[in-house]
């Protein structure tokens, strides 16, 4: 009896110890190595910080990114006095938003109209509905201070008003030539700049991976032809293509059609850039697929009757993902730089939307020998550089971590 | 090569014509007769396939025709004027980038993960990460306004070239430094390097003669397209430093639908790219004894 008890204990012990042992998958191994690389981890945390700040921008007590403070205005009929705030260097003087009361007023008005509407007759209801819409569109104080807020952003802004009241962060980054707060503009610009990077990189990922994998797997004449197309596209300076695509897409009739499809101009802009940047990705993926397609697992998949599409997308593509991820972290900075360059040409994001490239460009335009508004160049440049710096280091770290030669080291 | 040139020509031609609006569109429409005369003068009234044929023939004869937007200039003259300027600026920038980049790469690869490595690589990444118009304007603020060492803009003397060349070369220097470092680290692990050390060669000798030679291959293949891009001019720097190069025509022609000029620019770029890629292949054979030219 006792020995049986002992045996049982022994076996459960062995079993539990065996349960604790785990095989190290490639991904886990890579992540372990990534964690040991302090520069990559620092880059990762910086990026996470920037991304979460960007997501929560409406919640942060910032000044309005579009409200202009041009003239000195004396106090008049209830409005408090206002000072022009153009070209203020970075400072700590307090700024109030005057949003709390206006928002309360607005809510009250909406509430009144709603109750009137629910009590009125049918004809009155229509009229009131229209009136309500008018009020929503023109009297909303949030709409006055932020450009086209959507539902979520508006809700977050309301939450911010209840949290912080009228207090907002002083212009620690200075103000621009129209008296707008640079810090707020940087935060709102981050949303567009980062979106450009991510969306365009994803578009290039989808096109590049499927094109490259198809060409590499099919091989032979098809591969030759497909890669010849890539070569030709390579030799057209892609600035040209972008300019032409942007002009075609901003044509009125096409614009309307696209708006009908629910795509606004910024979205199209992202997609155009992504559609330009897939060439290198296609080459990289093709090279990888060519070396992979002789492997036994592809043979095995073919023997059990998997279709070509299935082999390419289920068996081959996951195996090249590590290379693709590394390349992706290097495409995002390239795309963001390209966006900045387009903004410099005036082809990028158009005001009142802001992006970092646009802000940097505005700063560059303000450089004169007479007076140097250094903060207008420095801070957007710094924001852009920090993000790209972090992305580059993360890409390096990922490349080292995903390198199969480094396994279990 | 010819097939590629032809396809590039065809794609650019139709891309340009698909875009609505022509070179002679104004805010106010021209009187119809004048418009018709102008169109006839520049063959714009012909059906598209005949325009295509005419322009293709002109391009083969290396005569790109008059510019539609720059008065008194043919496209050939624009290229002849702008290209030497852009090219010389590009060459200076590139030699600066190569010298700086390779040195930084070698120094940081010899002692990886040391302080100097981290510093140099951060600097290189910074060079890549800062958009060059920001770099250029900061350089102007510091070296022209605060410390009056250089003239702000213009072209002609040596002091004019210095700032734009550095700003133009900075991102390339960064890329080259990082490429060199990665490749050096890779090559340092090879057996032939150990052999070289084992037969008692000095470290400097091993690095320069054995390691660097192997590590240069990817750098050279990166340089091919880079040279083509850098020598056809940088729009941003030419605008900021007021340099009369080719880069600004590149963009202006496309935006203003200057069909002939735009076509000329595309062709110059494509030819440059192909020459450079061929030179890269030749350079491969010179550097790496395992490669032979077919």
C-alpha cells in the first residue's frame, strides 16, 4: 500500500515537472532575445507611449489645435479680454479654455429642444429636428475648437472637460504664426502621421507579400514577367506617380465618387503611398519564397492535394513573416518621412488637418534672418525624429531577435 | 534595357495624359481659336496614339522638344543646365557620405556594443530619422544666422556647396554606416578572417584588406540606386538653398503638366539608374573575386 502511494507521488511529481517543461517556440525564443536587447525594449516602450498618448489625445487637457488668437481684443459684451498670441516662445503662462460653461449651455439647449420635440406635433417635430441639426452643426463649442470631431473624440473631450474643467496645459512648445498652440497641434498631428505610417505600411504589406509570394512560388516565365514589371516600376521616379495619382484622385468627380464609397481624402492619401511602397517588399518576399519552396513541408502540402493558393498563403507566407515584420518596421519610418516630404511640397495633408510633416514645413517657412522662431522647427522635427528613431531601433532589435542563427543563444 | 526604357516611357506617357488638365490650362480659359492654335503647334490636338508616336520618335532622337512652361527653354537645355549642378552637388554629398559612413561603420563594428558603437549608431539613425528639410533649416539657423560661417543660399563658390552637401549626404551616411557595421560583423565571423589573424597579420591589415572588402558588397549595391537618385537632384535642398539644379524641375514639371519636360526628367532618371546598376555589377566583379562578369 505504502509503495503504491509512493509510486503515485513519484509519478505525479514527474508529471508535474514534465508539465512545467515547455518547448520554446520560435516566437517565444525571439521575444526572449528581444527582451534582453535594452535599446529595442526602450524603443518599444517609447513607441507604446507615443501610441497610447495619440489614442487618448482628446482626453488630455490640451488647448485647441485650430483656434486662432490673432488680435488683441478688449473686453466687450461679456466676452473676456483676449491677447494676440502669435509667435509666443515656449512659456508657462496659464491658459483657460472657456469650454465648461459653453458646453453646459449647449447641452441645456439641446435638452430643451429635445423635450420640445417630444411634446410637439408632427409638423413641429420636423421643424425642430432641423433646428436641432443646425444647432449641432453650428453651435457645438467642441466643433468650434476641434476640426470635425467624430463621436468617440467628442465623448472623450466631454470627459476631459468634466475631469479637468477649463484648465489646460500652457503653451510649453510655444505658439505659431496664427497663435495656435504648438503642443496641441503636435498631438493632433501625431494621429495623422502615425496613421499614415501604419496604414500605408499595411497596404504595402498586403500588396507586396501577395505579389512577391505568387511570383516566387510560380517561378519560371510568370515570375520573370512579374519581376520585370517591378523593375519597370522601380525606374519610374515614384514622386511622379504620387503627384499624378494625387491629382487624379482630387478631381471633383472622382472625389465625389470616393466620398460615396466612404473614403475621405486622407484615407486615399494613405492608400496611394502604400500602393507605391510595395516594390521592395515584393522583392524581399519573392527571394524568401524561392528558397523556401524546395522545402519538404511544401512538398508534403502538395502531396495531400493542397491548392496553389493554399500553399502560398497558408504554408509559405507565415514562414516569411519574420522577414516581413522586420521590413515593415523599416517601411513605417520611410513612409512617414515620405509624408513629411509630400507635406513640404504641399501635396500632403491639407489644413485644417495637421501632420508632423506639415508642422515642420510651416516652421521652415517661418525662418527669416530677422527673427528665429526655433521652436516651430525644433519640436515637430523632434517628434518626428524620436518616433522614427525608435522605429529604426525596434526594427534592428527585431531583426537580431528573429535571426534563426541566433536561436537559443 | 531598351525594353525597360520603352515601358517606362509608355507608362509615364499615359500616366501624364490620363491626368485631367493640360499644360495650357489657365484660371481663365483662353479664347477657343488661340487654344486650338496652341494645341496644333504642340501636337496636342492629334489623337493620342499619334501624339505617342511623335513623342516616342523625338525621344529616340534624344530631342525632347521645347518646354511647355519655361519660356525660351528646350528640355535639352534645361537638362544641360541643371544636371551638372545637381550631379556635382550629388557627387560631393555622396563622397562625404561614403567617407563618413564607412569610417563610422568600421569603428563601431570593431568594438560592438561599446560606447563609441552606440554613440555612432545613434548618430547614424538620427541622420536617417530627421527629414532633410528640417535638417537643412536647422543648419541654416545655426551656421548662417547664429554663427555666420556660411552664406545662406546660392551657387557658385565652395562655401555655397558645403551646407547643402552635408544635409544631402547625412541620411546616406547614416544608411551606409549601418550597412557597413552589419556586414562587418557578419564577415568578422567568417573563417578566412580567422585564418588571416592566425597567419599573424596586423589587425589594421585584416580589417582593411580582408574584412572591409567583403563587407563592401551590400554597400555598393545600395549605392547604385542612391547615386541615381542623388545626382538627379534633391528638390527639397535645392529649394531651401536656392540652387539652380534639376531637382526642382522634376516636381514642377509634374505638377504643371509640362509633358515634355516631365518626360525628359523621367528618361534621364531611368538612364542614370540603369547606368548605375550596371556599374554596380562591374564593381562587384572588381571587389569580389568570386564574381565574374558574364
